[in-house]
C-alpha cells in the first residue's frame, strides 16, 4: 500500500470538507438535537418493536420466579442451574425452587485456581509476554464461563438447595473478591515461574503450589462460607405438602432427585467464521483438571433452532450463549435486531454478516440465558421466551422476549440433548475435536 494511504494526516481542507458534508445531510440539525437530547438509542428506537415482541407463545414451559446474579459474571452458572431447577420443579411440583449458585461458585474458584497453577507451570519456559501466558494472566480470576464448566462442577460436587448455602455479599458483588484473587494468582505465577527458572526440584514446586491452593481455599471460605458436606432437604410443594429428607450430601441429592445425565447433552455452536459439521474444543477454558471438557459442534443456525424447539416441546428448558448487549432493552426486556435503527439515524451502512462480526471482534459470547418458550407459526419460530438472571425488575418480571431474527444474529450456542441430533450429527461427536485458541470468537 502506498505510504500516502497509511499516513493520512487531516489537513484544513479535509476538515472543511467534513463540515460541508455534515451540513448537506437532510435535517442534520433536527437529528442532532434529538440525539444530543435523548441519546443514540432512544432517538433510534423503533416503536413498532412493542408490537413485534408480543409475549404470547405457542410453546411455553411453566416456570417460576427468575433468579438474580446481581453484580457478578455468573450468568453461565445461573443458566445451568436454571435448567436443572426447572426439571426439579416439574417433577416435584415446586415451582419457585432454586439451587445454590454460591455452592458451585465456591468450588469453581478453587478448581480454577488449581488449573491456573497447572497452566502457569506448563508455560513456565515461555516469556511472560507470550500470547498464551498473557491470556492466562489476564483471565486469572474472571467470573465468566461456559455451560460445560457448570456441568463439570455439578458432576464432581453435586448441587445444593439455595437455602443450604445462600448468596452472600461477595457472591452478589464479586468485585472485591475477584480483584484480590487476581492479585494473589498473579503473585503465585511470579513465584512458580521463578522456581522453575531457578531449577527448583519437583518437590519444592509441588509444596509451593499446594500452599498457594490452601490460601485460595481460605479466601473463598472467608468470602462465601465453607460449603456444607451434608444438609437436610426441606420444602413445601405447590400443593402445600411438606417434604423432608435428612442427611443428604450434595452428590447424593443430585443423584437421587435429578434425572439429567449431563454427558447426554451437547453444545451446538453457530460460528460462520469456521467450518460447519466440525467438532471444536476450548481447552484453555476448562475449569477442572480431569473434568468435563468444553466441546461444541458447529452447525448452521437452522439446526440450533430445530433442536432447541424440539427440547422445548419435550418440556425442557434450553441453555443458550448470546451477545445480550446487542439491540437489547434491559428495562423492557426486548431483544430485537431492529430495535435501534442507528444506521438509519446516522445515515450510514452498518451491515455485517454474522461471520464477519465474529471474525472482526464485533460479536462476543457475552452472556448466557435460558429459553423457556417459543411461538411457532406454520412450524416456524417467530419469537422466543427468555429467562434471564437479572432479577424481576428487568423485562416482564425478569423474562425477556426475543425475535427470531435476533436469535439468528446474536445467538451462538445452545445446549440440547444428543438424541435431538440426527444420526450423522451424533457421529460427528466421536471425532477428535479441533482445539480453538483462547482468543477465538467463541471463547
């Protein structure tokens, strides 16, 4: 490329041309006043969205009150537990039953610290500014996660009713704990890398690592409370009948009361920047050493919708990963690709394909929620009912409504039972997955 094209300083003539172009725009002064006064989103909002986003669904699960992750990044864990609690609620007729998010969050922090130390030691021969090492250090204490991470925690630790380990200040707002844990993990990384550089023996490194993990456990116990090893299950069902089951362990509770074998579920992805009908893995985001791996089968969006509809029709909610901050009204609970017509407002072209948005970092799998309904017209979806985890003050008592176009544009993952896949798709799950980089668009 010619140097004049890459060193384009703005001249006085350029600035005059920019101003002249602005003044030639139709109604530029009226538009400017509206945007300055009301903001970009309010000035561009399509009022017809309220008509499109009717909250009537031909397929709808009978669910209770929404949960609230508050000031934390635990959406993936809330959505995972929401799918499980709905199964419990339907089986035992207790609509508003909730599982403890604090319990699995505690173990997630301990397990993630443990696998972090493994990764730091495995890359100790690389420079600290190596891209992989930098990724591990940058993401050391984040809250975010994937469905398989929640499934791995459930498989190893079981579940608790929320009453047995309720939310605390530090789970409702993870800011202080995350900052302190991040500092500690990076300090431990300095220590472990230095031991390797100094040629310390395996016993010294193992002892240092073990002590570091004890300190993480202590931090989590002080911040969230130490998880109970046994508890008494007590609840009243929707018919006001009292139920009591004493001395359960979290693992026994899951095995006795939940029918879901999490190995029978699969993450389906729609990432058009990659090959379809391919199995991918994200080893850099696994949270448990020896636990469930993060894998996903990349398919066209029509297959994600087909299987999600089938699971809803079978009476089961669907975990899904999405980019919730795109074309969303938090207050009204709207998810609509045409909600904010910012391109029309500014008179510019903002069109990108889904694949382009993913490849060029415009798209992000930023949130996880739960599908609890869909409206079908001639067997085709028009809109979807969404259970969020932002409390009852957003949307319709915490429930959002999503157009099918928004699902097409901004949904990237659904978790469904394997038996909803075709035989050919099930065969693809037996392949060796292709490992994705930690900075991949699906990470």
